[in-house]
C-alpha cells in the first residue's frame, strides 16, 4: 500500500483508506481527504477501511441512524488481516451506497449501513471520545471526501450502578445525544470488555453539567441542537426556533460562515443563527421546514 492511499488522523491514532465498489486497489487520497476518483467514473459505492492500533483502546462499530435510538452493530464490518503492522483494521464489507436523484448525489447516511464508522476511544482514566470516519460528497459528486472528526469528547463517571459522562465542552452536548441514544454503546458486549480495568471517578456534581442547557434564540433566530457534516446532502442539523418548534439547517443554506481548518463549513451545538426564510423539506406533510439564508449570529466560545 502506498502512503498516498492512507489518511492518518494522528490525535485519535486512527488511519483510513477507501476502495471503489468493485475496485481492486485502494484509492489515492489528496489534500483534506479528497479521493482520486478516475476520470469518467461515476462511483456506485465505496468500501471504507478503518484501522486502529492493536495496543490501543478504540472500538469500531456502526449505528443505525435511520431508527430512533438505533442500536450499534458490526454486521456490515469485517476484519482485514495483515493490513499494517501494529494495526487492527475493519472493512465496510457492504459498500457505502451512492444515491443519485436527478442532479443530486450523496452517500446514504440515514439507514442501517450509514456512510461512516463510529470509533469509540476509551482511556483507562475514564476519558471518552467518539471519532467518526466516513465518506461523503457535498458538491453532487464532483469531489468525494474521506473525512474524520470528533463528535463527542468528555469524561465518564460512576453514578451508582450506571455510567454518566460529562462533555468537556458545551458544544458536544449530552453523551445521550437526544433520540440517537449514544449511551447504548454501554450495552455492547465488546465495549463492555474494553471498559474492564477503567477507573471511573464518582459523580457528585449537578446533572445540568451532563447536558448543558442551550441559549435562548431571539426573534427570527434559531439555536442549533447539533450539526453533522456526514448528514444529508451537504451536512445538516436541527435547530430550535424562538417558538420552540424545530427546523432543519442544511450546509447549502449557510452563508457567511468561514470553513473550519479541515475545510468543512459547519455550525455547532449552541450556535445562534439568523435566517431569511423557511422552505418545505422532506416528504412528511407536517415535518419541520428548513431555514434559508442562515448566518451565524452568536457563538459563546
């Protein structure tokens, strides 16, 4: 394998690479994770390979984000033997599906076999991190990106017969993650095995610290609940309006926000945004609308 075919995420100690569905060789990866798709090829899917250090404490799994509280599973992942010395690798055996509808192109994300893998990093001192690695396109298939980012970081505590976790920053929100119920990872047998020997401090603080409250938006404003670059066609997340109703924010509707160092334009939990209007979104008759002309108004960090 060539160096150009591997993307390294140094801080969590994770590496990743990709193959086209039906392909036989790993794809080269350019700046900020851009995949070198051969000219004239319209990908139908991607096999994602994610590897972690054998002597580390990282557990790879997928989550069915298409179901409310969807459980964690590994039935679409297989071990890769002899991937690289000192690493344990998993391949997404069933490829990430590329969806095409008219001129719109994206990778499936809201289903059993989503476009990403969850890597849970556990420290012996109870530190916990959720690092997601996946593949998406935000420009309707003109470019494809192998991307990785933290979705949650914090400290686990023992609270009687259960585990609670405090985010290291309010932008992460609660570990529970609302309807996604990320805390289901504590029931996965292999994760439970990884927790053996972990020393958890006792929880003796306010439960408000486990789920930091959101600020209140003003008139013609909304406050972000969360935002994920892997979601939707261009990244998306829900926001609360001043009347308490929900609305969606899509990456394509965000204006005037400078991209982060990884090249992605995103909003964070707790960001207050303004908007110029709303538009119908989705097939549900009474589903939340999406906001248009979204601008960042306030970020408390």
